[in-house]
C-alpha cells in the first residue's frame, strides 16, 4: 500500500460534524482524509439555512472557543444576524444567523482545501475494516482500501436514507443525494444497536411570487454581532426575514388530507423530532391553536429560493401547493422544491464512551446525526470532540471530556451516552441545570484555555483573551472600592432610571446590582468614559448583577466535581455487587459509566443504587470482569 493510501485519521462524511472532526484532527498534526459523497455538498444545509438560536447559538460559541470553524464561517457568510431573548436574562440569550447557504458551503470548502494536513476526496465508503475489535481502515464502493489508525463516522441522515413524499417512498440521502446502504448493513453486522429516526423539511418558494405586504418584517440587528472571538469585520448589509401565519383554511386542508400524509398513513416507521414537528403533527397535537407561525427565510443573496420555516411536511406535492396558497402572503406562491420527510438509521448513543469512541470497536468514533441528534450545531460540537479525541488518543494525550458544568457540548454528550434518546435529540436551554454558568457571553471565558491546552487555539488568541479577562477582573475590583455620594447629579440619574433616591453613600458595585441600573449609568454618575469594550463591560455587568446566583451554581458544581473524583473502573463486575437491583445492574452494564455523577444520570437508577455502588467502590476490593 502506498503512503498516500495511509492516514492517521479517516473521516466518513463532510457535513457539519465531519468538517469539524477533520479540521480538529488535522490541526492537531495528524494526517487526515475526509471522504464525502459529493464535494459540492460540503457543510450543506439540507434543512433551515441558519446557525444558532436558543442553546444552539451557545454551542457555536463553544465550538469557536475550542478552536472549531463553524463560527468563523457563519460570520463571513451570513445574510442576517439577531440576538434573541434580549428582554430576558443572560442565561437564555442567544445569537442566531441566517446563512447564505451556498456561500457557507463554498467558504467551508475553501477552509478545508487550505488545511495542510487534510485531504478531501469524493467517494463513498462501503465498509470499515475491523480486525480483533479494532478499526484498521475503510473500503470504498469502487474497492479502494485506505489504511487508518482511527475512523470517525459522520454520515448524518445518509445511512439507509429514504425520502417519503405522500405515498411515495424511495432510497435517497437528503436533497436527493445517494444514500449509504452497505455501510448501514455493516453497522448492524458489527453488532451495533440501530434505531430508525425521521426528520423533514418544508417547501421552498420563489421570492418574486410572495406578497410581502401581508407579512411582518423581521430585520436583523443594526449593531455589529459575531459568533467568533476572532471576528473583526462585520456584515451590516442584511436581508430581512418575514413572518406570517397559517390560517383556518390551512388547517382544514391538512385535516382533509391527513390520510395522505406519510406521518399518519403508517408509511413512516421512524420517530420524528418532538421539538421540530411537521405541520401535520402540529395541527393534530395542538388542534386548539387557531394558527401557527410561518417564517419566510431567504436562502441567500444570489437565489430567489425562500425557506418556508414552520411548514415541514411529507404531504403529496399537490396538497403542499394547496397549503401554501392558504397562507397570507403566499396566495400566489410558486413552489421551487417540495417538502419531504427522510428516514435514516441512527446508532443508539449509549454504545459510546463520553469521548464519542464506540465501546464495541476501538478507535472508531461517531458524531452528529448518526448519534441520534438533530441540528447543525449539535453535529459541529460532536464532530469537534470526536476529532480532538481521535487525535489525542493516537498522540498519547489525555482525551477531552467536557462536564455538564463546562459547556452545552458537555450536556449534549452526557445526555446521549448516559440517557440515550428515543427521538432526534435537540439541545434546549432547559436541558442544562447549570445554564446560568453556560451563557452565550462567557463561552470564551469557559473554554479558551482548554482550546489552547489541546493545541487548537493560538498563543496570540490566548493573549487577547487573557487581556480581556484581566480588564474584567480589574474593573470588578475597582467598582468594589469606589463610593458614590448621594449628590444632586447622582440622584438625578438614579431617578431618571426609575430608581429610588440614595439615602447614604453606596459602593459603585452595589448600585450596579440594582435592576434599573446598568454599567453606562454608573459611568455617567462617575463622569467617566469607559475604557472597556462592550463585551468586557457587559461581562462586568452580568457578573455583578447575578453574583449571588452564580456563586450558588458554582457551589453545586463544586459538589458534583468532588463526586467526579469517584471514578468507576471500566472493567468493574456489576454482577458481583449483590445488593444492586437487577434493573440497575443491567443499565450500569449497558452504559458503563466512568464516574459517579455519570452513573447518577442514568434513567431508572435510584439514589439507593448509587449509594450501594459508592459504598462498594470505597470499600476497595473491586471485582473485575475478564477482558
């Protein structure tokens, strides 16, 4: 075998998980090959052309802080950017960008092509070469064999993909690409537990055929925003989205044709996502609602295609046309692509270690939708972690496992590997118990140093981050020492902000704690010009206002961290712990938790089971299973 057929890391797929996995591995210095069915569809967005949103926007920031690529590419290629939930607390704020779908792909492809240790190749993997429970390489559909020390599978919805439209069902990947069937067969043959999931897309319509006067404009923010810490140039020339609603007529059309929907005819076997349901699902589940929101989202600057967000469906094409014409603004809409549902094979994710390596086969990693998740951001987060860990293991370095208090990525992976999922998993703010710590504004504070330690964040970026961190700490300490007097100037500003006048002198930090006061008000009272950037003083403001809550959360985290030190040997013999309930024993044997908090997160395990396990480990004479 020639040297150009030998690689350290082989990545199957070049979607949002694949590109992050390949880049991470290559940037850690390993010779990496990424194989994709179609080079023109790298980082393709088969569904909504957007990045970010609640919880997901925070993940994009986390990917950036660890040295990933998604944030930088969306910052260069978006057509609109908005901060959501600005009227709410910092834990739920999130950035969301509309992508120029084609530009995003092209920019990501350029980044991959420029990466020195990364080769990208068009082709299809039919099987992985596995010897003695260890992956050794892959074989393509034309018989080419590539040797690899680690393989990362990021096949998205391609594994045994089937498109469903009305009563029509045919073998296909997303957007009518080739599905991957032999690889899906092999995953089963290797003994992996496989489930069938479903997702879907709405129709696309021609912008020229929309009457926007009947819709509500949804502009982007008029202040510069970015996902990446490194972004210095901002796109301010933005395209708006538009809001409309389904009508009573829409609901009647859907109800009259429900028998034609693949969702309800029995044609769809897979489980669909609860948090991104089809319009048929919404009408049936929420039949008391007179209307549902529909967002009209442009797919890019150089196309007339508009994505009809909220109208995901598998109805026959003629019914979709009828549905569209019943929506205000879309009476004369010309459909350019019909919506469809897609079913695909996914791996039961409890078969993975928290590093995303499979328990069954050494040096084989999986990331993205194959692990039962939905969403480009969730895929990117997993791909990054899989790429880091595959490379770290081969380099003999410590692998990266983020805890639930470190990052939303940590929450995502912990949920998958301990709880599994019975539907396409989507990150939500409510899934994170430490969400006040896992904010959009502090992703860099939480993870930049980790990104630098693993070799994906440059020294220059670390220095810039440390300067920012120092400025925040110094200002926090300064405000603790400044006493504000209740003079006329101060009282006027306080009253103007709706506050009660001061009775005595007060420390600047305590005045800032008042809900009606902000950092700009304090600067006005002090008659000072701030030397901090907006990001720096926002950080000061949040840390001051939420100080008590943050301290309480950190105490909870500290408690969990102490428990994390109670490691569970991977080869522990659970059958030897006689006082354990049978259900608990079975679940522990399946998940194989690495520490006590992970064990405690397994559904069905009681506090009594955890106590028994803890006592057994602490008494020291642990029985182990034979390898």
